[in-house]
């Protein structure tokens, strides 16, 4: 019972969305896939609103069975068959049917109903009941279901082939982060076979077994698929914290190279050293005029892997912080030891609200929900989690990698300088 309550709190109190949105986001990212939400129209549009922030054309590839009260009592077969009609004559590369909480109560064999309709495409059915978990749980479950249904036999291994697992455009700035990580891996000489769930087509699934190594980026998304691929294809994986900051990026690449040596190690090390030297000189110059970058309090609130990766970079590289708080699920102890002064679980909402309202000279790496609780003159805000209601980003600047580190430090320093000018 306590575990169920905790999960419900995760869904309703956090900046996260439900498992239905996670499953929908996984499949909607592919241009050649179609998604049917087996549930009420409200659930469809609630999930779609979250997914569209990262995949703007997702509505073109999604439909809904529009279940009503009659379906809950008598079954959803007729509703589902009607929703399947457009895909009989023109089947997609993959058809995903994701069931909401209400549909999960009915207990229909959704996959069997789809097969009886004569759908020529592969069909993946996922029960993504929101009360069973959050966005990450639904995404991870959908990824495992897709692998189970579509993964081919082990292909000839590419000696330097890698896959990125656990990346989604539905995480704040996720698509830009994926492009930066692919850039860095190519620079190091690796061949990126697939970015699971953040690519262009479902065809990428066919390339997963050819990798010599799987790289888990966001553990809450990609760890279960990585374990499944290790069992089915024998592909090893690494799961370091995501690469935020220059030092974090170097550490991330070193962990990958420890498992699969980089073909162009010299080139990537030269690039890391060049960026570190340039940034050191620029930052020293700005510090000589405006002093050190200092915050009395800082809060990082985001999905678990993102929150702890950002917090580590903030504490060790980007700024001096007297009290650093993290509001996220726990991570591996070896990764987070000594990072946070305070950790807010999702049940400590009252304490978190008090922390925000009392903040002075603060920093928020969070969502607009947290920013709304702090007076703008008391905290600098960089949105790193959804919802983002009071900022817009039109550029392709990531948060991860070398380009991401420069973008975030640029935002921090420019905000610091503006505050200092305002105080003069």
C-alpha cells in the first residue's frame, strides 16, 4: 500500500507525467509508427500535450479509441476495432496500442483484437496504466515491449558500434542532448547504430543487436531495455551519470572507453582539452570583473538521472553553492555521495515549498512549477524539466556535453552579471 501511495504521489505531485504519456512518447518519436491510445479522449490529450513539447507532429501519428462508460462495463473491442480501421488498408511500419488506467481495468486481450482486425503491421500492446508508475515507467515498459516484439536475431557485430538507450525528446531539451552525444561519440570514432526511442524510424530497432556496447543515458528510462538486450543479444552496457559539464563529459567518455576503447581517443582528448582551456581563460576574465559565481541556495528538480547529473556539475564545476538541494529519486550512491546538502523526496512537498518560498540569492534548475513559488528577484531560473511555461528555446543548444556545458554556464554568468548590475 505504501508503495502504491508513493507511486501515486510521483504522478500527481511531481513535474512528471503518467506512464501513458511515457509509452506514447516512446512510440510517437518514430516517423513510421502509429499509436492508438486505448482509453478516454481526456487521457489521450493529457498525454499528447506532454509528448508534443518534444515531438511537435505527434498528433499526426496518434489516435484514440475514445472509451466511455459503456466500454468499462461491456468491453472495448468494438471501440478498438473502429480505431484500427484506417490502418488496415495502409499499415504503418509499427502499430502501438497503449492502454490507459480505465482500459487496464477492462482486461481485453488488445493484441488479439488487433490481429483479428487484419492489421498487416507488427502490433505492440502496452498496458501503461498511470497508477502503475510515472512517465519513465511507461517509456521503459514500451521500450522493452518493442524489443520483445521486433528485435531480430544477433547481427554481425560492428567493432565500434554503440547504441544510446534511454533518451527521449519528451525530456526537456532531450532531442538537442541526443544530437550532442551522437556528435561526441562520432568524434571519438564510434559508430552510433541507434538512439532508442529518440530516432527517426522504427527501423532503428533492427540495428540494435549489431552494437558492441549499449550506453544508458537516463537510467530510469534505459536501464531495463539495456538489461533485456544484454540477456537476449549478449551486448554489454554502461550506465554512468549523464554528461553535464566539461568534467562530467570527460568522465562519461572515459567510462565508455573503459568498456570499448575509442578508435580516435587522441582526437576527442584534444577537443576536450581545447574547450577546457578556452573556457578557463574566458571565465577567469569575467571573474576578474564580476567576482565568483555564488548562490546561497540552489534547487535541482528534474527526472532522476538529469537531476543528479546537473547537481554534480553545479557543485563541482559551475558555481559555488552554500546549500544545494536535489528533489529527485535516489541514484547510485557512488555517483551522488557528497553532492547534495539536502534531498527532497516526493512526499516532502511541504518542506520543499518552504525551501522555495524562503529562497534568497538562489538558483533553480527546475520547471516553471517551482519558479512560480519564488520571487524573480530572489532566484535565477533555468528550466530543465517540464512544464516550461515562462521561457522559450528556439536554438539547438543542448544541456549535455561540451556544447551544453557552455550553454548553461553562459546562462548562469549572464544572469549573475545582470543581478550585479541591478544591485549597483
